[in-house]
């Protein structure tokens, strides 16, 4: 990639291409369902790197019974005593399902490592076991795709500042997010080590440049589509049946029900 920064994608271009890509994602969904495939997409990256917004666009038009988002909270006391990968394995798809991991087992290689939430022994064990775990998933037939969203320090700070000032985004910002600013280089080193151990031929990492959110979303979705051997699955033929004639049903009087006030009428 050249050092020259690309111009931001115009909104009109972005929206048109996003709709086209989302239409293809619906085709992927139908192919996954018809073929009984299992697709796992891992979204990782720094805080405010654009993972959540991209996941939202990927899942926007998909059937939640087929495609679901796995965003696990911190482990319970019981989960802390389990094999580290166990609670993530429980989220893996069955036949005909897609799972989008909004952060994943890679928490151990990132925030847990940097913030001291795991021991060095646990961390080293993760680096040894993760490639084995992922090879087993792929060997079992799971389609595994891993994306790292890369954001610059300046852009991350701008996004943090916008979240602090926007009441609709304030919930996205936690004290842990802000503390990550002071550990920028530690996170960079942790990411480099993680990549060195887990960027394997069976399950390679793909880096998404995400300073431009629109460009990042389009690039990631287009790459995902190109990586899958999907094809069109003809939808079943549907025909709207004729409405049967009335048998004398009468709707109860409105005053017998509690209706929501017409707030829109006051706008």
C-alpha cells in the first residue's frame, strides 16, 4: 500500500456499493443454509477501529436465525476455571449457520496480555494452542475468516473524543478504552506477537485499513465474498394465496384496547 492517503469514499458511492455487497451477503446466507456450511468470521482490532460498525453492516439484512453475532462478556467465575477456548467453542455454528465474533478468543493475546488479566503461563499456552484450535476448526470443515482492523493513533483519539461528546455513542466508551491510549505501544507489540504465532496458512489474518470507515467496510465485505465458494441458490417459488371471504368476524371496539398515543401527530 502506498504512503499516499486515499481520498474518503463519497457517501453516494459507498451506499450504492454497500447495498450491492449486502445483496451478495444474502446470497451467501442462502448458500450456507442450503449447503449446511458453517462460517465463522472473527473481527479483531483496537478499540474504536471500526469493528462494530462493520459487523452491523454485514448482519443488517441477514436472517438472525442463520447469522448471529457473538459478543461475549467477561468470563464468569466458573468459566475462568474452564479450558480457555471452551466458552468460545460453545458459540461455534452448526450446519447452515454463520457466526460473527465481535472480539473472540484473541482477547487473551490482546487486552488480557497488556492489562495483566492473564498469567504469562496462560498467555504462552494460548500462543501454542490457538493455531492447533483453529486448525481443528478448519479440518472439521468450518470456514474461518479472521480480520484485523487497523486504525492510527490519531484517528482512534478522534473517535474516542466523538464518543465522549455524543450521548448516542457514549456507551461505547469505557475507562478500559481510554486506558488503552496509554498502552498504545504495548498493544502494538502484543498484536505483532499474536500475528507471528497465529497467522497460519490454514487460518490467515487479513488486515483491514480502517481510518476511513466506509472504505474499510466495503473492502472487508468484498474480501469476505471473494474468499467464499458460494453460488446463487434459487429461492423457493412462492405464491400469495387469495384472501378467503369474510365469515362475519367483527373487530372489538377500539375503547376496549390500550393504544399507544400518536406521538408522531405532535411533530
